[in-house]
C-alpha cells in the first residue's frame, strides 16, 4: 500500500469510528487512542479530568513507543476493521 493509500484508508477508519454511535469497550478505546496519537504524531499529554484515565492513556502510549507512524496507522485500520467485522 502506498503512503497516500495508507493515509486515505486511515482517514476512512477514523471517520468510521467517529460516526459510530454505540459505546466502545474501554480496552479498544485505549488501543485506538494510542495508535491514533502515534499515527498523527500528537504527543500532547492526555487531558482527561480523571487522573486514572490519564494514567491508562499514558500507559497505552508507552506500550507502542517503538511503533512507527505507518505501522500505527495500519494497526489502527486493522483494529477498526476487526471491530466492525466481529461485533455483534
């Protein structure tokens, strides 16, 4: 997949998640959060009002620190595709 194709597929996956109205499982959201932040090179601090949520988000980012931007995009895409494929 070319870089442009990867970016387009990533943007489509983000749009699918943003358009979804039902709640997502917390562990799924944390993985999406980490891969999204890595994909977009957004290294700002988590901004939840709850310190425990910020801790979970920071841990999720720490776990993928060695992942490249393109790999993070592909992982995000795969998570989204699998979620919509296997959800009930």
